[in-house]
């Protein structure tokens, strides 16, 4: 077993060389925001889509655009609006009178990195069209199914303070996202750096420093990262504590949880922890890796009750209580 871990460690060190190049290039544009950059990279490496929630002006769009430019990936930004149609997203069939036949006109979903801006501004039909692409990495136009290029990553944003004219995402779709990130304001010193960098009238060029093939090779290594059985039990206990809190000594949460985390939470806690360990240059995961990404994986998968809302208990509060209570191996 020790020999296997050493082999995995050697592979991680070899295949993670691009991480420093990538973070350095992104850092030449984005000031601070280490949290969002790390999570974007984990989503990319673990093949998991990300929902970003934050007020306007926090560099959500810029961070996604910079990431795409730095990895030589095809990037598309789709502005979701109430009048958007599924065909505007995935494409449609058009008639060619010269050849007397219908041809496929592919939509903007055919890219490596998709920024779904203000995703909750489009109706259910458009959100459903995005579901197949997110889950199956394919879309269906007319009767034909078309595979999407790899890597394929959907990064969706929504504004938490402006809810007029929005269509809340159904729980089934929210569950498809590996992470839900809550983006906060930068510190005063970081904002000073942002002001200095963005007010001198100098264009900041992002150089492509990573090939998509390097990302795909890293994904194969990440799936092989070692996870001890005790750490697997730890992940399972965390997820099951959101479903059966009384069984884990958390009876006080019973009235606050309407629905606990789905099995996707178990899968994504494992995969995201592996990607987190990969970024740290390790060939094995620890409970600290699970804790580091736990809130981002679980906060949108726990549905709270009216009692919780009345007592101002959020999903984040429940997740924190779970992590504080479940014994760490």
C-alpha cells in the first residue's frame, strides 16, 4: 500500500506542475480572491460545475474569463434573460436551400468553459436544456445527439440581492452543481490594489499557459488519489448526519432540516477533496481536505424548514454544526 501511495505521489507531483503556472497567470489579473480561484480550479480538475453567488462587481465574470484564457480553452459567455430560448443555448436546425437539406447550427454551449451569467433570469425550458449538457456532456438537437468537447465546465452566476423577474433554480438543477460559492467583498488592501491596477488605462493581457490535454491528464491522476477507508467513513457520516441528525447526536437539528444532502454530496465530497489534495501536491486526502470544501459542496443540498428560517438558521449553520460534531478520524 505504501508503494502504491508513493507511485500516486510521484504522479501527482509530475502532473501538477502546471498549477503554479496557472495560478500565477490568473493572479496577474485577479487581485486576491484566492478562495474563488482555488474553487474554480477544483471544479475544473474534478469535472464539477460551479454556481457563484455574489453581489455585482466582485470579479466573478472576470475570474471565469481569465481562467479560460489561461488554459487555451474555448470560452463562451451566455447572458441568461427571460426571453432566451433553448435553441439560443444549444443550437437548432436550419434549412439550406442550395442543398435542399437541414443542417445543424450549433449554439454557444459548444465550448469548454461556459459562463451562464445570471442563470436564474431564464425560464424552466432553458434551464432544462442546460441540465442535459451539465449532466451528460451532450445536447440533443432535433433527433441527433452531439457530444460536447472536453473539458466541459459550466460556471453559473446569480445575484442574491435582485430577485425581481427571476426564476429560482429548482433543487434538482442546483444539485447538479458540485459547488455553490458565496463570493464576498475583498479586503481594504486588496481593493486598493484593484483600484490601482484597473485605473491606469493599461490593458492586462492573459497568456495561455496550460493545454486542455494537461487538465485531462490531471483528472486521471486525481481519480486515483488514495482515500483511506476511515476518511470514506468520515464523508459518509457527514452526509448521513444531514439526513438522520438524531443518529449522530444532533437531535437539535431535526426540526431544522427538511431534506438532507443527496448521494451526489458523497460523490462530490470525495472528488473535490481529491482535487484539493492534488492542488496541495499530495497523493492522498485527509479530513482537512474534506473540511476545506465541505461547506461549498453541502450548503445548496440541505433544504431547511420554516422553523430554521424563523430562528435564522441557515444551511451553512447546519453544515458547521455537523462538522463540529462528527468525530474526525
